[in-house]
């Protein structure tokens, strides 16, 4: 049986997964985007559907002033005695906390803050057979002067520490030991972590102990998964086969009801060697156990986009994440949409279409601009939207943006120039700003804006609803790559926006098509 990785394509990093019977639930990091922590459901680990978000209220997720790639770092989801727990870090305020729910389709609790000296990131929870709860995360060990994985026992009702934090493993020598998860399998404690940093040297390693506190013995074939030694040639890219995956790591282990084991992890697909722009994506690989009780990921083979499992010939059907949305028929926005930081709610209304009103913040300002976006799922994707917009000044703008950070976005902008309704392509990359010649649009009537993405370029089009769309300009994917940024962890979005005093726009339709 064959399937394609990533199974959750686009910016869905740091996956963590739990299982209840035949249902799997998975969460990802969300940084400065709101709502926080996308929540996915699957029955087979390959086909995933987003069922909501864990952090849906500002009281759970204050993001004011949150820098790009601040906010919510790697979450862990666990299920224990009828209750779901999600533990994570808001690096822009408050640190480590968890929330819980007894209804996976309902609201989650307010945050319970972890009160302890373990000020690190990537928290995880482990329940031992005696009901004691252990908290793991990154920890700076003053004695060794190194980052390692620390652990404490905590009280889950109050978030108080019941023990001090003790270093339990520093990994195999890679930089940034992080993303720990502890499991008890066949009577042994397995501690699995990410190392090497979340770039091209990323890897996943594992260690084992008879005692919850260690000492942990490193697996003889660590790292259990990595692509750090994989160097695709330019020919791989020239053939335009998107079969190149890098930066795999940050994993969680899960068993299925038949007793097979699986690894959920992230990795990214470069556009060309050393550049990627659509974020770290969620992937899955089978796990077997060797005679010494160590996990073997994907039979010890590298991870490719085309994965092969024993069993039937042929491809599994897989969701494409295509969608066609008609805002004129909606009373509630589907869960795929993301705001930037905490939205100003009155600027978003569903009234026979999605009416967006400009606030004082613009896309560049690092505040809460009027913006709603979906993650770009594939290197080859198309987004198209239909809108009603009658700007009355040269400041009033609405359009379609390919947005990565405040400083990295390409905006197809409808506005007014010399008394005419026009469209132009504005490209912002670091401190560079370019604007194409304005293209005149029909003075009245609905407009269509479209972006076609391929591996190397974004192609922008605009026009009225009748006739062909006009090309407005192009932008290289290269300049929206994570490697162009200063330590970011996110990926490109296709978004609707409006800015400029008094600007109001109605979006009626938005569609996305992806090529797997
Ligand atoms: C994540 C951590 C990491 O929390 O990236 O480089 C952070 N390491 O494991 C954000 O994804």
C-alpha cells in the first residue's frame, strides 16, 4: 500500500498525537496565528481532517505584541482516563501551561500554568502506572552548562511542582536536545527527543531506562530518523519531482489498535536545494522493533514523499485539502482560517459574504491587521477569490496576499490611482519594497484575484468576473523562504486582507486547489 508524505501538508509543524480506540487526534504549533494549536482527527494516520483548534479564546492565547514565530511553540496532546490534555508554551507570555477537555469537539479549559523553575520549551506529560504525572521539557542544566531534557513530577490540578526539575538526558551530542516525549512500553521507559536543530541537521533520537528518572541508555542505532546525510542533487529538483524531504524530526510515537507502531514527525520539502517556503509539514512512517527492543523507523530507510507499506498494491486515497468556499452561504467560518495575533472581532462579519473592515494596523505593522488566511498546502497550489470592493481613496486597499511574515509577503492589491480602480502587485522582502505599475480594472462590478504557485514562482492575476484574468506580476518563492528570515518557524499563507482608513470589502468566494 502506498501513500504520500506529508499527510498534513503545509505549515503544520511539531506534531503530537494520541489515540482513543480507533480515533487519532493530532496537534501542531501555531506561533502568532489565532486560533492556536490546530486539532486534527484521523482513523488511519494518513487521512487527516481538521476538527478545530485547542486555543480558541484570547484568555487562553494572548498574542498582543507577539513577534513573528513567537507565541505557541510545540504542543503535546495526551488522553488519560476520559480527559484530553494539551500542554504547550506561550513564549510571548506566561511560559508553560496546559488545558484540558472531556469533549474533543467542545471547548478546552482555561490555562493551568506550570509553576516551576523549568522555564524551557516543548513540554510533555507522562502518566506512570501509579497515576503519578511527570512533566518533561527543555532545561538548562547549570551543572553541565548544557541544554538537556529536564523532568519534574507535577500536581495536575494546580500545576505545582512536586519535585525539583532534574536533568534526565542530554541526547547524543546534537545541538538543541528538545521535543521530549516519555513512554512506557513493555515495562521500559523510553525517552524520545529531537536533536540537531529544526533545520537540515534535524534528527530524532531515543533512550531507555528501567526507572522513570533514568539513567537513560542511548539506542545503539541513533538517530532513529534523520535526513541530515541526504543531499539531493540539483537534478532531483530539475526534474521537478517534489520527492525531496529534509529536516525530519520532532516526533511522537503511537500504536494502532492492531498493535503496530507509527511515528508522526515533521519535515519540509525544499523548492530547490536549501530553500523552503511552505513550512514544516506533518508526516508519518511505520515503526518496527528490533530484537533488542529498539524502534526502527521506515525499515531504516530514508523518508520520501512516496511511502510504501507492506500489504496491498496500489495507492491509498488521500485528501487533497482542496476547498471551494462560498461566504454568502456561511454563518460561521470553517476551522481552516487563521487570523494574525488576536483579531479585532468587529472587523470581521459574515453578512451575505465575508465583510472585512480595516483597523489601524496594516500587514507590515506587527499588530492585528484585518487578515484571514489559509496555509499553502503544496508547492503547486492555486488560490482564487471573488470580492466586491469600491475604494474611495488611494490609501484604501483590499486583496489577496501570499503572507509569510510581517516583512515577507507579496500582495495583490486593489486600490485607487489617479481616480481609477486599479490592481497592483506589491512585494515586501526584508527592507525592500517594490510595487508594479497599476493595471486598470473595470470601475464597478465584482473582481476576481488569483495566485498560481509553482515550485519557483507565484503568478498573480486579476480582472472582472467576465472574460480572462490579466497577469499582474510574478514573485519568486525563494524570497519567501524560511532561510531568508531571522529564525522563523512558520510557512506561507494565502490570505484576504484590507487596510487603509475607512476601507471595507466583501469577499464572496475563496477556492484553493492543490497538486499532490
Ligand atoms: C520547537 C522546538 C524547535 O518548539 O522549534 O528548533 C520550535 N526547535 O522544538 C518551534 O517549532
